[in-house]
């Protein structure tokens, strides 16, 4: 790509990052590559399997961004890139497509014997190691170097946006590079479900089984998506057994540990827990800063002030995805406004999205903040959290939220109960007692509390 075209396309992508949500940009639009300016058209390469989806769903957004950068009269022209090596293709399945498109191949973390897989950023070299992800990184690297010889299955769990998909793609990339003779199948829980349902509808069940069982390595992202899907769970149970019995490597990711996947069949949870469970937590400040520096270096971001990255790292602490999204927004604002990227500019851009927080000692957290962080960590809705449901997947998040609310907000149990759907103070006390006992005796529950406190920017309560 010529320097002029590269600069133009960088500005187009910066605009796209502002007009669509961050996961959509990452999965569907960031991999697009401008090939040339042809007359009054910008020729853009897209993966073969994703062309129709991008044209229908995001064509207008790309067209508008091109016109904003180049002026009216310019138009978008899509061309298919090689299916074998899509430019900047990214793993992760059809997560950006609500409900899925069962009859289209998923644009997954997918590889056979066709060279390096996925976005070149999603490699072990580009993964920033910190205390929050050291075990998961080491385990994933070991699996990539010695499939089915160390940890099988490997179960990587953690809240959204902390690098689980990055580790899956890293495994796939390393295997494609150093063991091209191995067959690797990588997809998401959603894509697995969609393909299975499509196979049932078309009578191609045997072909589906071959597709997922005749592999050396299976990488499945977001396995929690299989919950409450009885027939899909049954199929995956047999797929898991077939692969494991034949000594094939299985790597799974989830937003919570196996014992918290209460809506999943016991026999599946037992198998998930039989291998190594590696937890990934939100990054601490030093890791967040290292991530930003590596990303800025990789993308050749011109910084007028090194402290700009410190501002972003200090403001955004929930997950890596939000962190990189904040950097994209700051870079885009700098590019579109023509202003140098300074710490002052970063503060200006982030003030409305990530306001500066007062020190914990001077600003108590609110119950609403605890509830919001809990919903994000455990992937439950606020309606579920406040409901009367006693399902385990809802009851435990509600208990830990009540416990943390009592510990850090300074509010009475009566006031807390009112904000949890009108419950009385005895219910809150009971929930706090249950949560305290579980946190004291269970390591994964302590880690969940730590992740909540990290998201809220507060110190964990002292356990009895």
C-alpha cells in the first residue's frame, strides 16, 4: 500500500472506529485493507466468506467514512481477498452477527494446513504478560508447543475483553507456523451451535461430526454459549469425548470457571474441570500501560506526549478491549482534528466516557456501580440481578454484589436491600454471610471478588 493510500485508509478506519461499536470494528472492519484508488473508487479487499455480510451490514458506514475523508463523489468498491489468507483476518467466529448466519461459513479462528491464521497482532509475541494472565499465557504456549501432551483440556476463563481470544488465536498461529501438518479447528460456541443446527436441518449430521472430530486440535471460544441448548450440549459432549479419547488437544474459553456454568450439564462441567483451569483477570496499571505502548508501537502511533498513554491506562481499567478502544478513539480524534496526541488531548477525549475518578478514600462506590460491575463480570443482566430468580448463575452474582455493596459503599443493609429489588435487610445479611463463606473457602470466588474490586478501582475487603 502506498504511503498516501495508507494514510487515507488510516483516517477512514479512524472514522469507522468512532461510528460503530468496538467489537464490530475489531471483528469486521479493522481487517479491511485498501488496495488502490481506482478512478473515483476506493478498492477495498475483504475476506471471501465475509463480503456479503460486510456489504449489507456495514457498506454504508464505510462509504460514509470514505466520503468524510476524501469528499463527496468517492465510492466504495469491494473485492474478494484470498480465502486462504484474508488480509488482517481476525479470529472469533461470527460474534458480530446477532443470531448468526447458519448457512454461511463462519469467519472464525479457523485453520487447516494453510499457513498462519488470523490477525498478525494476535500472536504470543504481541500478547502482553502480566500478573493477571501469566498462568494462562504459559499454559497456552505449552499447549501450542506440545499439543495434547501437557494440559488437556485447557480451560481459560475470565471476563470479556481480557485476552482469551488472543490466546486462542496465538495457539492457532503458532501451530500453523510450526506444525502445518496438523489440522486445527477453531470456532466459537455460537458458530458451533449454528453449524450444528444447520446440519440437522439439511441432514448433514455425519459431515458435521467429521468436521469437528477429525482434527488434531479444537479451539472453542465462549463455550458458555452452549448453555441451555440441550441438543447442542449433547453433540459437543460426544465431540469432546471423541477427541479426548483419541488424544487430541482441546482448548476452551469462557467468561467464568466451569463450576459457575450452572446451566451447563454436569457431565460437561466435570470434563471441563478435569484439565487445567487458567484464570485471566483484568490487567493492573503497569500491564495496561505496557499493552498501550506495544499497541502504539505496532500501529506507528505518533505521540507528542508519552504521558498520553498514562492517562488512558489510568482511566480505563475494565479490560483490554476497552483499553485499546480508548486508544483508537484518542488517535482518531487526533487524526481527524489535526491536533497532536498529548495527555491533554487524551483527557479531553476520555472525560465523557471515562471520567477521572476520585481516590477510593474520598469517594465511596455506589450500589449501582457494584451492580454494573457485577453484571459485566458474570454476564448477567441488571434485570436478572434484581429479579427473584434463584438460579445459581444469578444467585451467586447477586450474593457477591450484596456482600461487596455492604463492604465498600457505607450503606446500610436496609438501603442495599431496597436497591436489590426491594429485599429486606435479613435477606441481604444472609446473602453476605453466604458470599463471605464462599470467598473464604474457594479460590475462584476470591478471584471473582478481586476482579470486581479491580473493575471498581477499590481494595478488596479484608476477609475474616
